[in-house]
């Protein structure tokens, strides 16, 4: 069994690659991006993974459903509502059903399980916690929900800090702990370390469990050189005074990661990462198409045979 800690857009490619190699895959999903909008509970990372595995994801934008229409959001705009977060019409069904189920007493794990069954997905998807945790970006214009910072303000404000509101009160999903214990290999997706993996690590009890399992944990760098493969990782890392390179990511993960996969073009960084008592593998980590996704997934599974 394999478990992967993941965010959304940056992670779904590797998840798809792994899912093509094994039916025994579990995703522990970030929940810090979740947001209440128009009375609906939106879970972008969970939905991106579900849509990605169901092959209905809009791959060009990395979120939402392919060929969706936006009649709802146009009508909301006409009515003077805030429409900076563009919910597609078909995507809306997901948020509506989820919200109704929450109101009827189901928790996020149960709802996610129901959804993946509806889409006949064999990969298990576990929210890291069923409690509310929201990533807040502290900026020069005030505290912003991560979606506000990234989508409404296009990632422009100066970032001074990042907090995971609610994490200290949250309880780790017991199923996540069970998956970590049972897995032969645990993969940290090439996701934003601060806002996709960070909120998962902040949940009480989770990091402690990862430290116990360190020997079987392999992370894939989300950076090539000093550039993120996608998204605003560098901006967040600088705000937290992390070194903005794969070395900084390796250091951030060093208490629970024993193996780190970096781009072949970053081979000059291997020795620095080794100093954190982390083994380094170098390969092509870009995933531009499904062939790349399968290639990287197979590579990770091959390297982890020795765990
Ligand atoms: N990202 C955008 O940049 N603009 C949007 O209008 C937007 C809408 C949206 C709707 C549903 C959904 O699941 C994701 C959506 N995203 C949108 C993506 C999302 O903001 C992030 O990519 C993830 O939270 C990862 O950080």
C-alpha cells in the first residue's frame, strides 16, 4: 500500500501516475484551501484529485471540470455578488451536495468517500482532518484567506507570515494515521510545501506519526532551481525565511523525510541535502503529459523497493 500527502493542482499529476500503477493508493489531502462561498463549502484540493482521477479535470487550468459553463457565476455577478472565485455550473453540484451532507451531519471524510464511490475511483482520498483548518496569508493589506490572496488579489500583496487557523484545535483523521502505519511507502507530492503540505503537518499528531515512519518517506521537490514548477511557493518560502531552493524544502521536511527526489539539473545541490541525513535521487521531475506522470510514479516505486 502507498500513501501520498497532497495538495491539488501540483499533486494530481503524480497521483494519476501512481493510480495507474497500483490500486492500493491512499491520498491524504490538504484541507487548508477549503472555503465557504455563497453558503457552500468548497474543497479545491479534494475536488481536483477527484476530478483528476475521474478524468474530468480541466487540465489546462488545473482545477474545475473540463468544458464547464459559468452561467451561475454570471448570474451572481448580475445580482451584485462577489464573483472573484469562479465556480463552474457542473462543479457547483459537488459543492451543493457536500454542503447539504455536512448540514445533515455527515463529516468531510464520509462525504469524500461517498463522492469517490460515485466517480468509481479506486484510490482512497482522506481529508487530513474533519475539523475546519484554513490557511491564512498575513500580508501588507491584512490577513487574507489563501484563496483571497491567490485568486482575488492574484498573489500580489507582500507576504509576512502564513498561519493555519484551527490547526491547533484540529484532530488528525484516524484513517490517515492508519494509512501511514500500513503503507510500505509514503510519498510527499511535489506540492507547495508551505500551503499544501504545511497545513497537513500542522494538524496535531500527524507530523509525530510521520517522524516515526521517516525511513519509508520519499518527497519529490516542487522546485527546480529557485523556481516553483507551479504556483507561489517561492513567495511563501521567502516569507517564512526558508531557503528558496530544493535545499530549503528538504530542510523543512528533514525531520520526517529520508529520501528526496530532485531534478537532474539540480545535482549540484545533492551534497547540501545529504547533510540533513537525507538520501537524494536525481531524475526528470517535470510532468507535462501522462507519459511523464507514469514515468515519475514508476521511478518512485522502483527507488522505494529498497525501503
Ligand atoms: N483558481 C483561480 O485562480 N481562479 C478561480 O476562479 C478558481 C476557482 C476554483 C473553483 C473551484 C475549485 O475547486 C478551484 C478553483 N480554483 C480557482 C483553484 C484554487 O484556487 C487553487 O488552485 C487551489 O486551491 C490550490 O491552491
